[in-house]
């Protein structure tokens, strides 16, 4: 399956190989999948595999592809990082909060809310305080609410309360 991805097989054959890797792939297939992340035809298929794989190698592949993409491919990678909920993604996502593409900035805010943790919370709080408007501000608010709700589930009401008060 890895050889198919690295060959000149058709997109259909490569997509089928990626689909099979979702069920049986391991860390050995990550480099071949990572190459697909920056190309339009197979990026979404490759990231679906990587987002479900355990281990830091998959996270690293997604993070390394993030600055090499734009538009829907970048938003897809952002969403995959959100699914993985790895705090290691917080700095890269925080850097996208002020992206000129409003959809990327909003996706990053929502992803930080899902990732949670202190670094994500501080990045969202800082961006929210700068007074963005429209979809970016709404996504930052949603991200902050997600972080605050996570704090509540962790029985950390004292940390969640100031977030809720600031939003109100």
C-alpha cells in the first residue's frame, strides 16, 4: 500500500490504498501519507488516516504540513489536529488565530477549544481580548466556552468562572 502511494498509480488506486491504511496502517506509512497532505486530490483522505492513528509521529506529520497548506486543506488539517486533542498542536494553532483567511482563523479558534489546556486557553483569551469581530470573534468565544466547560468537567470551577464572567 505504501508503494502504491509512492508510485504513479492513478488517484483512484492511491485513494483505495489510503482507505485500506486507515484500517491496517501503522507508523511505517506515515511518511507516505504525509506527502499526500499538501496535495489537493488526496489530502483529506490522508489526514483522516493520520487523525485516527495513535502516536506522536502522526501528530508531527500533521503539524509539519500545516504551514505548507492553505484554504480547505489547511482547515482540514486544523480539524484533524482538533480531533486528536494533543496539546502539542496548541502553539501552531494559536499562530493561526490572526490568519488573514477568516475561515482558517475561525477553525484554529474552534480547534484550540477542543484541544484545551492552559496554552490554548491563553491564546484564545489573548485573541478574544484584541477585539476581532464577526466569525473570528464568534469562534474565539466558542473556543473559550469549550475550554471553560472542560475546566468544569475537571472540577476546576475556580478557573472556569472568570472565563464565563468575561464572556458575559
